[in-house]
C-alpha cells in the first residue's frame, strides 16, 4: 500500500519537536519539519534503520511493535555538539500511519539545554565549594597552630592573625559576590526602568578608586561624556559594573601608568543599528592571550591564576567579577567587548543602549 498523508498534516508539521510515524514493518510513513531538520537523510517509505541508525531507537520501536506497549528512553545524538532527547514511542492505528498494519509514533523532546544547565549548576557549586574551602582551610590551620605550637609566640600570633584576616576577607568577598550574582541572575530578564546619568556614575567610581590608584602611582583619566542624556538603567548596578572594570584595570596596571576611561556618545550596539553609549576602559598592563578572551566572563575562570591577585598586598579576586558584569549588562541589553594583546594592555568596552 502506498503511504498516505496522516490527518491534519499542517498541525503536525508545525509542532516544534521531531515527530515520525512508522508502520508495522518499520517503514517511515511521515516525518514533520522538525524531524527532517534533525535527521538529514530521513526518507518516506524507507526502512527506519536506514534513516535513523540508532540502536536504542530501533530496539524501542521493535519492543513497541511486538508488545503494543508505549516505550520511553533517553538518547544522545552525536554531531558537532552532542544533543540529548527524551524518546517516546506509542502504538497507533494503521489508519494513523497510513499503512495496512498498526504502527508507532515517535516523538523526541530535546533536553540538551536542561542537562547543560544542570551541569553548570553542579560545576558552580563545586567551584564555589573549592573557592570557599581554600581560605577556610588556611584559617582553621592557623587557629590550630595558635592553639598549639605558637600559643605563646607573640610574633607568630601577629603574623598569623594578619593572614587569617586576609583569608576571612577573601571569604567575605566571595560570599558577597555569590549573593550579588544570584540577585542579578534573578532579575536578568527584567529590563531596568530607571534613568542613569552615566557621567556622574563614572565620576563617582573614579573618585572612589583614585586614592587606591595613587598608592600605586597610577592615574585614572576620564574623558568625554559631555552633555550625554540619561540612559535607561539601574544606577547601582551600572556603578558596580564600572567599579569592577576600572578596579581591575588599576589592579593589573604597572606603577607609573595611566588607566584611561573614555565615554563615546556616538556608538551603536554590536550587530545592530541601535544607538548606544560606549565606555572604553584602557589599561597598560601585561595583556591577556587571545585564547582566554572568550572565557573571561565565565564564573571562577582566570586566564592566569597569578592575575587573580591584585598588585601589592591587595585583595585576591573571587573570579566572579566579570560574570557579574556580563549578567548586569545582559539585563541592560548592553554588551561587553574585550580586546587585548599580550604586552600591549587591554581594553574593556561597555556599550549600552541610549533608549
């Protein structure tokens, strides 16, 4: 019998998940658009084994045809990126499959994104635990030493308490950043409704960080930004973005250098013609190798563990600053562009829409 088109083909064809009808002799009688997009070589009236060379699927179809019972499984499809699907197979009538014998309906529900998200959460918890465990272990070790061998050693006590204070501060900053990142991610889909005076915000950040920069003999130069109208945004969050980026530039710049902060009111958002305002933060530091640039906004990622430390006796980076920046800019529909050459410094550009 020649395969016939199943009922309501337009409805089936517009379903967002792959759907395949298979007759009792395992021949494909129908595949919707999502299925043909997923399986390039799918062909009507061909044996399923020639279209979908996947042992789990073929075994599940065979069981459904033999037993008349629904089947379910999780399958992975290899390719440039491995994709994971929930497979569901249910028996259907001969009329439904357009054949002389009863067949089955295959549906595939992709869960790749959910699995990746779960893996990211697991990695995040593992990384956060590791980052917290390191300073906590140091503090506990020094407490044990102070209660024992160094109990009456005044010099050791002063030195160890100083280290413990720094490690406790590191834990406190990490917890603050974790909470900050959690709050930002919670509201990331809601665009801010307030207005921000960008020049005022940047001047406030520069005033805050000038003393620290001067201690390293570094000058922060702010230019541009005259007569820029207020832009949509959350003032506190954008202050956090610019404080993080300018503070990083100071931390990674050599003594006697300049950190330039320039406001460009004539910019546009990347890949669109949306009018924007750009803030370019340029340092004269050691630069970052190109292979690290795409990953700098990942949680806990450090291009070089040594870069996690600021110059001198400053605080140790938590590895979350640029991740927070990325999510805040996502909420503002903005962009972060990072350009760097080893030995030539780095430029971190924030582009925000004007309206």
